[in-house]
C-alpha cells in the first residue's frame, strides 16, 4: 500500500470502530504520527519559548504519592500503614 493511500484511508476510517486495519496501514499511520510529533517538537525547540511556574495557571495532581508498608503473616501480605508523601 502506498504511503498517501494509507494515510487517507486511516483518516477516512478514523472514527469507525468496525473491522481491522491492514498491517501496512497501521504502521504507516503510526510512522506518520511519529513524524508529525517530531516536526512539532523541532518547531517548538526553534521557537525557544519555555513555560515557567508563573505561566502555568493550573496544576493537576494525578494520583497521590504514598508509601505503603507491608508485613507478612504466614503466606499473606498485610498492609501495616500507608503514609502520604509530600
């Protein structure tokens, strides 16, 4: 399958959740996505802008860092305590 045909087929079938893609369509589309990522990354590096803490308005905390202490009783592991890290 040609490169442009695979890309156009993937964009046409992007929201259809029936059937399967051919192996060549899958890999060509992934390589195309990787290429787009690298182009965007290089453009970002060339612009030279960086974000500081003052620029970022929202802070999203995903998950809570914890330390879990276990002990073993016979063959079972038992949680002794859970400490929330800062």
